[in-house]
C-alpha cells in the first residue's frame, strides 16, 4: 500500500516538474519571440533611417553640384570682367584726347556724351569710384543735367546721390531701378510726413443747441 502511494506521489511530482519545465520553456520561447519582434522593428526603423539619410545625401549632392556650376559661371564672368578691364585700360590713353576734344565743342548733349564715354571707360578700367573718372562725369553732368547716363554713372559709384528724372530709370535693368527706388523711399518718407504733421486739424463745427421738447400736456 505504501509503495503504491509513493509511486503515485512520485508521478505527481514528476508531472509537476514537467509542467514547471514546460511553463519555463514556453515563457522563454515567448520572450525570444518578443525579442525577435523588437529586432525586426529596429531593423525596419534602421532601414528607413538609412533610406532617409541616402535621400538627404542625394539632395545635398544635387545642391552642391548646382552651387559648383554657379561658382564656375561666376568665375567665367569674373574672368570676362577682368579681361574687359585690361582692354579698357589699354585703349584709355588713345581715346582720351579724342573724347576730351569732343567734350569742348558742339552741342551740350554731344559734349556731355563724349565726356560720359570717357568717364565710363575710366570707371571700367579703374573702378566705379575712381576719382578721375568721377571728375570727368561731373563735368559731363554739369554741361547737360538732363543727360541720364552721366548721372546714373555717378550714382552707381556710391560716392554721391543725384536726383535724376524718372525717365533715367529706363537706362538701367529693372532690378537696379527697383533698388534705386528702395534707397530713395526712406529719404522721401520724412519729407512727405512733415507737411502732413504741420497741417492744422480742422475745427469742430459748433453744435446746434437742441430745441426743448414742447409740453404736450397742459
């Protein structure tokens, strides 16, 4: 009888141990499954992040290529400007006497045009703010104050600002004309505001006294 009970007890113990082992194995399997899921999710996020990084790198590469193209274009333009400056410097001594002579005789418009041409050659050869070129342009503008190229060349030097006729804007590109208007607007604003501030306020009209209402009841 004792042997039978001990066998039953032993079987129950074995079953309990096997159940515990099974539960442990199941729990371990579940934890592995969850870890694998986390790894897959992390891998997907890493893949997406890598794709985003590649797209950003491609966009940056495109911008860099465009910037290099613009830089190369600017270098070509600078080389052309330097070459033009050298050419202007080489012809200035030859044309200066001819233009100076043309600026001393003839109609004011023609004299101003000759001196303006000489001044522009000086600006191209030595810089827009060159004193010698500006002196010639000042002489041209003094001869004919309606000759727009002379005034515009002086204004472009940045050393002074001349008030020119509105039609002179047609000689410059649209962007330069708008920039000139933007510079002139702040200076013109206080002058426009001064008359408005000085104008007296209109006097209030005298109020007409209201008539007392007639008493209807007597």
